[in-house]
């Protein structure tokens, strides 16, 4: 009788082992989504930790909510209104404007001197695809005051960048930070006011305090 019990236990162990092996043949998705990339074909031998193959077997993406990533130039980082809605249009869907709110910000600058913000976008109609590009209008606080100047008015050196303002017929250096560029113009932030007289085609040969008429 003991021998029969041992045989039964051995068979149960074999069944359990085969069930475990069979379970490896079934891949269960951890969330609802769509397979957007397949790196194996039927009949291929796969296994965990295969040498020389760091690619996953499948790439599954959740498409009902996508994440729009935008990089804000350093000059605007502290001026972005995180509470106001953001408007954006996808290049592949011209004329169809979307509105959403900023979901999160990195609170750190990248090596390109910009900060990443993320916007969660609902993709109910499944029209949007991962990897699409969009034109985004980021709301700025009213304190974000800047001036647009000809780029040749900006003087750059290894120590600073500035424009030359004329005050009482004298050259006054005003340190500025660069914003966006458009054709031959550049946006600057600094101690400047509308109506200030600025030297065009400025160079570092002009010394501060020089008489300018």
C-alpha cells in the first residue's frame, strides 16, 4: 500500500511539474493594451536572460491614455502657469485642437537646459498614435515679460551676454537671458522697457560709458 501511495505522490508531482512548464507557454498581459512590437516568431526558442538578446518578446502599450511630453526652455521654466489649460494640435490631425492640463513637471533641467512637463491625453477615439508630434501652446504667467530684438543687438562673450542701451547719450550694458528665436529676431529677458534705445549691430568694441549720439 505504501508503494502505491508513493507512486500516486510521484505522479502528482509530475503533473504539477508539467503544469508549471505549460504555464510558461502562456503570457498574461498585466494591463489592457495593444501589442505594438513583436520580436519573436513562431517556433523561435526563447528563454529568460538569453545572451546577446536584450529585446523583450513583445511590447504592449496602453493606448486609451497617452502622455504628451514637452520641453520648456530655461528662460520660461519659472513662468509656466501649471494651473491653466494647455492647447495643442497634432501635426497628423491638423485643425483638430485638443485641450488638457499639465499633469506633472520634472522640476529639473536636462542637459539641453530645458525642463520636461507631461500632459495626460485621453485617446477615446483611438486616433492618436504613440510617437506623434504636436504643436503646443503653453500658458505663461503675466509676469513673463520679454522683448523681441534684432539678433544683431545681442553681444555674447565668454563671461556674459548683454545688449547696449543708450541712456543720457551713454552706453549702458544690460545683461539679458535669451528666449526663443524667430528669423532674425530673438526674445530677451532683462532690465529693459519698451521704448528703450538699443544699439543695433552692437559689438564688444563698444565700451560701457562711451558717448553715443
